[in-house]
C-alpha cells in the first residue's frame, strides 16, 4: 500500500490518542478526509462522518474496512451540509445521544462563483460562518469536546479589514485572497474560543493534491489543469502525507499548545513535509484583534441564528 511508510510514522509518533475515542469528521469523503479516515481506522478509533453524499460515504467506509479488516473501529454516517441549515440542526439532534471526543472541521470550498444563500455569500458560509455556528452549538452539548479547525497558509497573504467583517469588499476581488480571508476569520474565532477556555486547535495540511484543485471547480484556465495540476501532484504531498498533521494535533495535549500555535508541515514555507507545531504570525494572533473579531462574530450569530 502506498501509505505504508506513513503507517510506520504513526506507529512511532502517534501514541497518545485514547483507543476508545470517537472522532466527528466533516469533509470525510474528500482527498484529505478519506486519507485521514484510513489512519483513524488503522488506530481503531471510532468515527462519525458528516457527509453530503451518503452513497459516497458508504463506499469509502466499505473500502477502508476492507483495507483494515482487523480494525475494531465503529463507523457511521450522518447527512450534513453547511449550506443546508436543517441538516446542521438534524445532525445536532442526533449527536445529543452520542459521545464525541474530537471534532475535525475539514470542510471547505475554494474559488466558487459568487452566490448568496440566506443573506450570506456561499464561500463565507461554508468556510467560516456555518462551521462557527455548528461548533458553538456542539460545545453547548459538551464543552469538553476538542475541536480541530483546518486553516490555510493563505491567511498570511491577505490583509484583513476589521470594518469588513462580512468580507463584502474582498469577495469581488482576488478569489484566492478571499478564500484566505474566510480562513482568517475561522482561525481568529478559533483562537477567540481558545482564549475563552475551550480546547479549539488549528491545523493545516500544507499544499497537497486535493479536491480544491479539481477541474470541476473551474477555478483556473484550462491550461492550468493540463500542465499545473499534474505538476502539483508530482511535487507536493498526497492526502495521506498531508493528513498526518491532523493526527499530530490529535496526539498533542492541550497544556503543550498555546492559543497562537498550529500544526502543519515543516518545510518550504510550511507547505510541505512531515508535521510540526509552530506559531502563527503576529498579524493574526494579536489578542485585542482576536477579541474584537470574536465579539463581532458572536453578534452576527446572535442576530441571524
């Protein structure tokens, strides 16, 4: 199997996740999510997948079970879509009766056509606002759930305007920067919750060949998919290597993580390599700015949900 060397890395480095843990996982049918699922099953952990496509979810579960047929993992699916508010509330009703140890928010969209749903732009909803809503409600069910939010190194290429909390000025400009700003807000709110005493952690996979670069997204000109996409697959990480960052943050104790630290690859501007822990830059980790952003977001949630 192509990920055998990564299983050896796991055997050596991932030893602190309790064997009876249950991980709630969104985005589990994508390249990174399904790779991560392989590792969770390898470690005999229980997984609840939040998925839009139940047929695809079942197919992936059966595939992983065959590869690790000796695993004691319990796997189940719940229909879930950040663009479908009813699905979020239905999932929360189901989760009331479940014991959850970790939630990994691995969902995200990139370079989408501008579209408004319930007053908010689609990318803003999926990458930031609805995850924040779901996390707040999830923590009300159990304040001890450990939350992992997947950020992006693209946050460092953006300039955030505190007076543009809805990103209305940014969304009609460069779509990569707009994507980075939605992740900036998610990361800022994660630190805000962390400072309030919740265990909310940040992680990113670096640059990997994932569905964000899939041709169906139509993010780039046709020549990009002919020449650049194969180059990305050749040069950068596959989902199995990239998702090791997710395991490392699960494996780390809360007391050894500061609010302004996150987990991701070591090398090439933190875009490639095996995972490590390092600090976010000062432009996003200023406590006064974090609290101001957090308060504004709380107000948006209160007014709309």
